[in-house]
C-alpha cells in the first residue's frame, strides 16, 4: 500500500513552529521558537528505533542544548536531561513529519533565534538517521557565535 506524502514540511532556514507538549512526567513544555539554548527535537516511530548511537549523541549534548525525544511509545531507558514525550502526533503534524498514522524518524536542530538550522528525515522503510551528520551539526550550532553587536553590547560600552 503506498504511503501518503508528508504534509507541511519544515526546512532549514524556516522559523521553527512552537508546539506545546506534555513530557512523560506530566509537565507542560513549549518547544520551538526562540530559547536560551539550542533545541534538538528527535522523533522516532517506535521505542525500538532508539539506537545506542542516537541516544549517546543526544546525551553528549544534554547540558549544552535542550534535547527532546518524541516517540508515540514510552521509552524505558535512562535519558539523562533529555525530555521525552509520547505526543508524537501533535509534534509531527506541526513539523511535517507525520505520515500513515505515525511520525517518521527525524532530527531538527533549532538555533537560539528559533530558526531551523538542521533537518534530517528517515522517510523510507529501513532508512536510518545520519547520526554522524547530526552530531557535527549540533556541535556547530552550539558553538555558533553571532557576529556584530547587539543593542545591549552597544549600550554597555
């Protein structure tokens, strides 16, 4: 049976949509938009698709970035500071990664200004996310420093 195309996709350079979700502890969180840290949103269609390499990469940056794992099933492994949610449909519809009643595997990196700076989708059956490219892109996004001055810099000089 053919799969439905993904609708309302979000691309690099676009403003990240804000989405309100509940984490697995029941607390509400709003992700997307501007934030004090780089944000990482990882969707996986099932808990069994959380590879050790993907988890290790997310945990590597959990102090320097706000990392969110979105899966329709609860994850039973230790996630450190990674926030997890089972509200996959709600997130996936906003970010354009919802297809055939589920989310596809994806990684979005959103900079502090609320702009998508990296996107990877695993839309074909058996296709894996590029964890090495994700690691590199996240490291670059965290280290990125804006050039020029801000109004606050100018006023304090």
